[in-house]
């Protein structure tokens, strides 16, 4: 795998912990609102960061950081993801993984070995809208199996909301999809100059009132729901 970016410090990506972030290159979705086109679009890939440089940095942060989060792109696309996680764990770091849930076999192997401490999975919307939002065909059985697996450990499911792609009523189906989850996050879409699809630069998210309506729907299905 290629690591396309390193975030040296974060207190928000793994709540309650001080972590660094590793971002893998490559994704099997093309969500228009994504802020990381350099990790998603092959024509924007830059040279990766040398592995030795990454682990020299992590070695220098032992005793100062609690852990590492691995994001992307889509990390579970890469067969050598378990090797990367093992190296981080062997250095004494806790590991949080971000995923879109399209590779449940990889998640199953990682969980069986006890390699991760926390998983956050993006839920694109109700299953009926998945391929539309991802702008790629999506195996919905894989999504459902990943949700089932992730519920077995410390986890969060989250949805980034672009109005027009999603409406408040869609969260009835989203709630049923993740029913019984410990935590769900409703995320405002924030536009910016670097998106996977420039057409999304003029799009908006829910209003605060719509977010609250969606939150109340989700609270019928999950233990905790936050808006951010």
C-alpha cells in the first residue's frame, strides 16, 4: 500500500486519545463531497511517503501519542493493511480504523486477530441510495456484513449529509440499517476548493433544524447520536 499523507497530531479523530493519522492512497468509491481527491482520484496521486520515514516519525512519538488512526482513501482495499496495523501495535499504539465497509473479509481477519481498538464506518445513506452517493456500484451485502462485524467492538457509524442526496426521511432506513449501534454521528457537509467532484462546491448540508430531526430519528435506533 501507499501512504499518501501523515497527520502528526489529532485529538478529535479517536475521541479521548491523542493520535497521529496515516492516510492510504486509493478508494473504490467516488463520493462527490469527499475532501481528499489526492487519495481517491488516480490522476491526482502524488508520490507516497517512504515507509522508513513514517515509522521513524512514529518511533519519535512513542510515549507522547496514545495511538494511530488509519484512514484514506479506503484502507481495507489493501492486502498489506494487517501488516501496517501490526507494526503500529508492536510499537505500543492503539489503532483506530476508518472504513467504508466494502471489504468485510478484511475486517473479519483484522477483528479475529484483535488488531484494532476502534472502527469508524461511513454510512453513505439508506441502501437504496448507496450506489448513487458512492458514484460506483456497491455490494450491499458487504455493507450489511461490515456493519454486523463492526458492532462487535468499540465503534462509530457516521453519515456526511449533502442536502438533495439525503433528506430527513432517509434516516428512518439508516436507523434500521445500524439498529443497536453504540454511537452514530451526523456530519455537516462543508464545501471547499478540493472536492472529488467540483459540482459539489455549491451544495449545502441540512439546516440545524433538519439535523435535529434526523438526530431524533436516529436516537430511536442507537445509544448515542451526535451532530458535528
